[in-house]
């Protein structure tokens, strides 16, 4: 309840949401950012975002800079957290727990986790999910687990197994990863996707395709089929999510920089502008949902 109250006050003051006031809070990724934190937040606000999504800064000076920039520009924050796959399982789990305890003390809108590993056993991955869910409940901060290559959620069938066995598992859906893992736009898999849609509480908006997790330019007409497929899935999740989250849903636009962004050979010049691609995604979702925010 604390989270919803904070968000609703941020958007509407003390006014309760009524029909027709549904809202999507948009967050800009700082992935690949080369600006100062203040400049990045200033540009984020000017582009129409409600907040930023970033890895938690463990340096105390950077923490103070982040607090100041968020306050100055009136922005919310989502934090990223993850499993360190380079450590032995028990050490990694302990580090994960301690880090998440610290992060949730900041009371972000949510924490998005890169959880577990595709090389861990099901019980090892479940230990990370259960630890995150316990800390989430204890500190009243939503913790979602991103569908991501290299993690427990690297594929649609594997993720479905975890959803079936862990009732309180909540996802951040970045379906672009699955498009490349399954070498398709997952057409014909809507029945399998139903449980994923119902358990997705945050979206990472990036357009993937059968051969990669990120198209070179989402505005290009050759990617229209992929764009429409993603938008259709997101629309269904958001509209359902509005019912559960009292009219508020969160989306992070997450097109990445070079070399995640396809580049020209030799020069490594990106084939499109990352910032423009992310703003395009925000506007495309608004248009799809007929939002005025």
C-alpha cells in the first residue's frame, strides 16, 4: 500500500483514481549513459519520463548525487539488482540478500532483478526468488524478476515451470529476449504466454526479433510486424495490470547502446539513436493505449 500511495500522490496529489484516469509511469534506462547524472535526469524529465531505472550505486557519493538529481528534477526511481554468477552459490545468495535489503531501504518504486542463472538448479534459482520475495514483503517494496537470457527465466517454457511452482513469483517482462531464444515472434504461443502475461507487473520495452534482442531502429518499416507483436502483448498486460495496480502500471524503455545496438563495421557507429528509439517506444505505447500523459 505504501508504494501505491506514493505513486498516486506523485501523479494526482490526494485524488483517487477513477475510471478513465489510468496511467503508465515511464522510466528511462541509464544504460550506456555518458551524461552527468544531473544532465541525464534533466534530459529524462524534458523527454516526458516519470523516472529513471538504474543499477543501485554502492558508492556513497554517487548515492547523494542520485538523491539530489531525482529531487531536483522530480523523478522517481527503479533500481536494478542481480545474482552474481561468478560467485559460488551460497556466497552469491548471501550477497544478493544483503544487497536487496539495502536497496529496498531506499523505497524505490520497484526493484527489477536479474535473478539466478541458467546453469543453476531449479532449487538454487528458487532460493533467490524466495529470498527476494521475502525481502519485498518485509520492506513493502515490489521486487520483480526479469525474463532475461542467462537467468532462470531465459526461456518461455522454463519460466512457466517456475510460475507453476512459485505462486508469488512476479515478473518484469522483457520479451525481446525470448524472441531471439525461440527464434520467433512467439506467434502461435499465446496459450503458453497467458500465465506470463498474468504474472508480469513491469515491462521493459525493447523490440526483439528472431535473430536478435534489439532491432536496429524500431521506426523502420521492415520491423513493423515485430513492433506490432510486442505492442499487442504489452497492451494486454498493461490493461490487465491497471485492474490489479489501481490504474497505475510501469514501463521502462530499454533500447541499449552500441554494441547491443547494431553498428556499422569498423567504425562501430550505431545504426540509430538510442535515446530517440526509447522515446519512440514511449510514444508508441501511449498511442496504442490512447493515453494523454
